[in-house]
């Protein structure tokens, strides 16, 4: 799933990582409302949430998925608001930890600044996902912090990184290896 309002860098990276059986879930194309904080999801697991929107579809994908790969642009030193909204709606998974238990969530960030300049922010985002994963009993693997360059001039992660295709290949191998090991433990 990618948490950008534009189908550019995050979209491109996930599209390049996508395998045939994978579903590319564009959050901007979906109607996903804000969490009401009503805690109904703790008691009504069969519907996950009282809000009838496209989040119901995402819940089902996440339950069936062998791997969950998230790409987000860095906005205001964090993940995008649209992705944060979705994570707020993960409350049913927190109430029923076994739903995501043993799954692996892979995280990719894309920021305007260089990878080195974004390193501290990327580390904070990694800790954020690790904290959620600890609570919901899934593993977080922070894959990569890409630099897209100055949005006004470049706005294309592949042009910004001459070894982009090689990095995508390495990420695919890392995901496949991790997924293979995870499946062997079951």
C-alpha cells in the first residue's frame, strides 16, 4: 500500500517491487474515513469497524497477505497523513493481536532530501512501526529510505538514483528471503 496522494515515487517503487500475486493498494483512491475512537472494533471483530468504507477491503487484504509492504513519502518529518489515518484504523488488529501475528510489514520512505539528511526521520518512522508491531505482534522490516530529490526539479526517484534498478532487485531479494524464512517457521 502506498500513502501518497500522487502516483509518482512511492507508487513507482511499489509497482517495481510488485509480484504477480500482490495487490497494489492506493490509499488516495479509496474512501477511508477517520477513526471515531468508539472502540466498537474491540467487540465486533466480524466487521472490524462500524465505519462502512474502503477500509473494510483493506482489512481483508491485510488478513490474507503473506507480506505487507508500505511506502510513504516523508511529510513534515513523518509518514503521510493519509497513511497515518489508515494506521489509526488498525485498532481492531491491536484489540485482537493474533490477526497480524507473525506477519511482516515492510516499510519504505521517500523524502526530498538526501538519504543521509533523512536518516534521523527514517529512524523515527522505523521506531514508530516497530512500536506498533510489538503491540500487534508483527515484525517490521525497514527496507529503504529513498531520496526523490527536489520535487520541483526531479520528482523521479529513478532519475535521482542511478543504481535504482539494482536497489529494487536487492529489495525484492530481501523480501523474498525474509518471506521464505517466515513461511518455513510455520
